[in-house]
C-alpha cells in the first residue's frame, strides 16, 4: 500500500523544485528578471529636453524649469535655475549664448518663442525680428557659433505646412538662402559643423551644406552616381575622427556619410535578420572615461516590431565602435553590454532598466565638468536617467537622483 505524502512534505518538494528551476534554467527571461534593480524616483521628472553645455555647466530642462549640473568635492549637484515662463521644449548652446525654445502655454499648443540667456544680468530675453513673424518655431539646433531654426508657416493649401530655415548668429536672426526651387526646405532634425562647413539634416529633403552662410546653402540630395536619395533621415553627427566624418542615420537604421554627395555605408546597419530596429534620432559619441581615445557611436533605438519572449524590451540604444578614421573595420551595431568595449558590462541589467525606455536624447558629461564622464539619457516619459556606479557596483542605468 502506497503511503501518501504529508502536506508539509509536498510544500517542501514544491519549494525545492522551484529553486531547482531558477538555479538551473538558462532561459534569458528568468536571468533578466534576476538582474532587475529597484527603480529610483527621478530627480528630473516628465519629458526632459536635450542637454547642452554652457559657461562651464551642463544643462537640461523639464517643464518650465532649467536644471544645471556640476560637480564639487566628489559630489554632484543639480541646481534649479529660473524658469522661462512656459514649457521649455529644447535648449542649445553656441558657446557664447544659451538658447531655449519655449511654448507660450503649459500644454504646448500655442505659439513658440526663442529666448536667449544673458549671463551678465542672469535673465532671459526674447528673440524677435523675423523669428516673431513665423507661425511656429518647431526646433532649434546649435552648430559652431550659429543657431539653426525650423520655422513653419501655413501654406495656401489647407492643413499643409511648409518649412523655412532661419539662423541666429552675432549679427542677429536671418533667413537661410537655399538653392532649391521648392518653397519647403523640409524640417531640420540636426546640425553639425566640421570646422569649415555646416551640414543641416532634414527629415525628407536631404542635407544642406553651407560653406559661406552669406552665400546661402547647397542642397545635397544625390549619391555619387547622381541619383536622387529619397531617405527619411533621423539625425546627423560629426564622428570627430581625423577627417571630421559627417554621418547620417536613417529612420530604418542604415548609415550614410555626406560631403558633396550622400554615400551609404554598406554592411553597417542597426537591422539584421533577427531585428527590425528603428533609429530615434538620439546620437552621441561616447568616450571611455579611462581611455578617452576609445569611442563608440550610440544611437537611440526603437524595436517594437520584433517583440519576442526572449527579448522583451524594445528601446534604449545600440553601440557602434569607432576608430581614428570613422567606423572601425568589421564593426556593426550591438546592444550595450554584449561586446568587451561598451558603455556598461551587464547586458541583462540594461535590458531591465533603460532597455525598457524610449530615449529621446543621450549625452556624456565633458571631463572638465565631471571627470567621471557620466552618461545621461532623456527618456520619453520617465525623466532623466544616468549610467553610473551605484552602491560600489559596476555602471548601470537608473533614474538620476
């Protein structure tokens, strides 16, 4: 006659079996769960702007508040600066000036204005002139000593919007002259300076190159064979290599360079046979804090089309190794923590932290502000995050305290 197990023995057997499963199972889902960390309440909440460096400090904004970051005696500080009367949508620094694109109402539905900070009087001043004549300023980007602006105006066709590129320099605001016969210049999504020329990326019109701003801008929208390049670009960046390579990232994750034509870089893409990644436009050259010459290109990622049980999250960013002449030969995009050279060590912990968050902007603190060169991210709805050592552990992502 078989003796039935007692109730307590059954409980002990269940606990043992459960422990055995967790200890021996190599399923990435169980392992990722074991790497989860307690989320921190972000000091800077909501939908933060991009970051900018001005007058020896790093800035970011959220809502109507501007925050300044600095480090003293091994301690970091976030100071709340005076607000600008309206939500701050973007900030930009040309070195001499700090600018803010602001909404005139708290819901961001009204007119937008540009303000410039006067450090001598510690106050903000509204930029008028032709800026005021635009129906709405959509975005601002600093490159070199100039601020470039996308201004929108309603066309004669109902509900259609045309764009004009404006700029501000030490002479004041002006409209950029372009060589295109189209009234619509397209909406800017980035601006860079290579030491000689300015390059302005648009979402779907190509790239404008400016050698002498008084003579206007040349539209570059063809490849080396003369074919029109019809690509939805997400952003533009100077790789800061020996040749000052200007790189474009397309929305579909493909990579291009631009000089006098647009050239696709073959065999380098955020996409592969297993993933269908999308580039968000967040771009950054990351330098290793202990080896500043060692660099990675970081690109914001959206991967919602490839959800799976083994890879549950679809945001964050991807990494691409660089060298002194651009993209390192044989390199391609990988997820953080998967290569020996990375912004962090623990890929699974990344998956359960920033990997769950859409990233609008990435930024690394310059060493003259913080020798630790902390990596920051502005998330789409969960405030400012940072990748730093916490509790004497290796670098990992969590909300910035």
